[in-house]
């Protein structure tokens, strides 16, 4: 792995290698790339948010991944505490998974028209003017149907842990970008992927580097 200085952002070649789009895409659905950060002891949040775990290099990788994405998929339970804002990337739409159409926790994002609320078919209607996508019944979003609708597109999955765990368990995650921060935070923070157990089949490590602050950047692909 290549060691980079933390005073400067990683050079373009390292970032490009780390986030380069794969030549092979999944058939019948979009390419899903999960990006998450955790502490060295596995925690994903400090005081309920992940932002304080990252550094400049983590932010640079995040930005590079978003620049290559056609859509962002994220849970409402992440959008609210992380204070998501309309994406600066032109044309990028954020798809927010929820079981109910309550957007009061982040009205600015939804009023912008740059966020689509992803709801079960039997959920109440979204507020006026908020784009919505329907899939699934019984109060549950059918994530397989949602991802199939992204056929040929690149989807950046940004969590949180519950959504990430569900997507992994369903076999819907193709690549996993994992930043490990050099911190031990203990507490009761959820793991990167939380929920029902998934198939324990191995993943392939495609790329990795660390910086001199001790942050480790890993890229895995489903084998």
C-alpha cells in the first residue's frame, strides 16, 4: 500500500486508482458502491454522526466517488442527523429510503427537488412537491426493485449501518469502500453493516492506501 502525507490531499493518480469504475457491471441492475467510515474498534459515529471520524483524505475519496456516481442511496436516519444538503454535483439525485413520508427533519434537502423519497407502496403520500419512488409493501421498501431501476447506472450507497447491512445481506452491494480512522471510541455505535447476517463468502481486496495520520483506505469487491 502506498503511504501518503496527510498535509496534502492524495495525488490524482492514487484517487483515480482507488475509485476507478470496474470494467464488469452487474446484470439487470445498477452498480452499487458502499462507502462507509469506522473507527479502528468498529464504531461508525461519535455523538450520533460520522463526520468527526473523517479527515481531509477521507473527504477527498468521498468526493471522488460521488463524482463518478449517477445516484446516491441513503437512509432517512442518516440524512437527518448528518444534515444532508442538496448535492453540489450537477444532475446527482439523492434517493432517501424511509418507511414513512416524514421530511420535517431536513426540509431544505427535500424542498430542493434534488432528493427523492423512496417509500413502500402502501405508505402515505409524500408532501406536495417532494419526488417519490415506490417499491415494496407491508411497510418495507423492496430494495431489489429499487436497485433494478438503476439499470446501467452507478449508485453510491452512503448508509447508515442498517441500510448497508440490509443491502449486503440481499447481495446488492458490489463494492465496499471502507475508511478506518485511527481512533478507538468504544460506546454503543453500530457497526458499518448492521442487522441480519449475510453470506460469509470472502470479498476481494482491490486497492488500499494509508496516510501518515494513520487513516486506512480499503476497497473491496464482491468475489
